[in-house]
C-alpha cells in the first residue's frame, strides 16, 4: 500500500493533522491501534444505561484557541456548555470558595475572591507577590530556565506561605498539571499561572454530549470525502527507514505502507517501541524515556436522585483523599436536565494511591466524597457505576522535562512528531494536542512548497500583567 502521509495515532493530534491536510491533494491514511478513535478523549455507550460516557471527564477553556477552531471547522463548536456564573468552585469539606474574575485589570481580577475566602488570610494571599511578579515576566526562555527546579521549591524560596501552598497551589498543580507540587517543574507551573493571572476574561466549558462526538465523526467525514482513510484496530508495529530517512510503516499483521511523510501522533512511551534502535538513541528521541505517565481513575456514578444543580466543583487537594474534581453530567449534557437523578463523574488524579483498591472500594469512597460535599447526597444510593483506570492522563511535567519536549521536526527526513507532550509552549492538554497536529501539517505543507499558517498563538497577557510582560524585563 502506498500513501503520501501516514499518521500513526487516531487521537486529537492525529485527526487534527489529517483534517488540516485533507484538501491538499495528498493521500492520507490514519492508523489507530484501538477500536475507538479519540485517544485519551475517546467515548462510548455504557451498555447498562445506554448513556454516552467518556474515558474521563474533560474541561475546555475559552483559551483553547486551536481546539475551538478545530471544532468550528467540524461544525460542533456550539456543542460546548460554558460556565458563566463562576470560574471555579473549590470545596474544603462543606466550606465553599467561588473563584470569579472581577472587573479589575489582571492580575488584580482574582484578588476579591481570594480576599473574601475564609480558608486563607490576606497575609497568605500577599505572600504570592514575588512569584506573581515572576510569572508576569516569564517568557518561554525563563520557563525553560526554571524547569530544573521543582514547583514546591520555587514557591517556598519565593516566600509563599505554607497555608497558601497547601490550599491553592497544591490543588491547582494537581488539577491542571496532574502531578504533586514536589514532582512538578517550576517552569511548567509558571506557564499556567501566567495565563491564569494575566488574562481579563476566560471560562471553563464542557461538551454537552460525548466528547469524542465533537471531533471524531466530523474528522472521518471530512477526511474520507477528500479521499483519505482512517483505520481502527490497525496497530503500527514499527516505523521503518534507512540512512536518516523515513520510508514506510509496518502494521502488526505484516503489511507495509510506504509514504513520503510519517506523523507519529502517539504518547512518548509508544514512540520508543516504534523507532529503530539507532534512531531511538538519537536526539531528541533518547530523552523520551524521561516522560513519566500520570495515571488516573475516572468513576461514573448514576445516583437515584438529584443531589445538586452545580455543573462541577474541585476539591482542595489532600494526599489522604481520593477524588479531586467532580462533574454532574445531568446539569451539563443536552437533554439530561429533565432527569430526576444525578450522574456524577469524578477523577482520581495521579492515582497511585488507588492502586490497591478494588472498583467497589473506589465507588464507595467516591460516594462518601460526594456526600461530604453535598448535604442532598447523604441519603442517595447508587443505581449503576463504572470505573475507568487510565494509564496516562498526560505525561508528568517533572523537573527537566520541559526542556526535553521534542520539536515537530525530527532529525529523520520525513518523520514528524505530534502530541500534547511535544514542544508546543502549552501545558499538556487537548489544546496542545491540536496545536501539535496543526504544526505537523504546517511542516508538511511547507516541504510541499505550499506554506500555510494554521497554528493560532496564545493571547497576549492583558492589564497590568500585559504591561509587566512587555516592559518589566527591560
């Protein structure tokens, strides 16, 4: 079989790359080893309830410019429910803190919410002034420089109070970067914090149906109309080449597909096994082994009654607890508002602490967590439950890994990389995945003599934060 472009991996990065190249006259083939497309954002129908569920609940942000543009192309951007009442609800037992963006220039727009919470003092909030100044000035060069330190070390060295670290930073790091503070790159945390504090308005959103339905069917239709093909249950066994040039991939069944370009849109652990040994020993492939997966456990609980009208909330991080964030799908999904029961999805992030627990124990502990937060759930019972154990949410942004994230281009002619873990200048996320897929498409188009700009850059910081970013380093 011959092709122009072979894409290994049918997740967001691979499908975004394929859709971007669909009208360029190239023969495109996408190979996915599993039965479902979508990668870590895949979905399916639960056989007991006939409800569509995701591998785990995901959020979107208004700052996901590339992801939203991708959905716009597919005609599904309007299938996102945006949270407009608040930015985030934090729970510590039954104590609630609502984080809102106020009508003040960034980064002051978060201060009213922090100043009114009973969980931290004004002195705790003020202890962040040095790290805030650092974040507002942080360029990608600064982030790479900070990458060698742990986030916990940086916060303590910057004078942030232990209480604020425990209440805010530990929670934010686990929720956004999926790793504890002492295991997180200071550079990775500063990148996220700069965006959090430096933009005037942004919001969290959720798919109002199965997440994969927003991008998988449309991607297949667009690609096949242009003559491309998507193959599921077609695992690539190895990427083949010689003398520094890619020429084909071998499927597990022995079939060889020749192509001019290969986009490896797979997690780092998969990339290692695909490459010839001599390539795997080269830069940047030899550092791929440093990327540690962050596992998580996602539970879905169908309750026998309605227990909240909230869409989602996050729990203040405590290493003794299991779940970190919760989503009531009956308040999110299209057509579910008339239900008289809640369907709550939750995440146990960096889930090593749950390794010894059975599914039944996880479900029971999750129900206890829900009851702790919601008085209306005290007498609720479970009608049905599903536990998904996922080996990797993202690659852990441990100290040193930001500098190891590989570029789209590789030293091998014709071989490109895509995936949320590559060097996109973004935290690993759906946005980073689409960004990387479009970046790979840009390289192919440029090498075809048809340069075209696809990737949308991050918004510039605004307000005081924007002024500091522009002039503070001078």
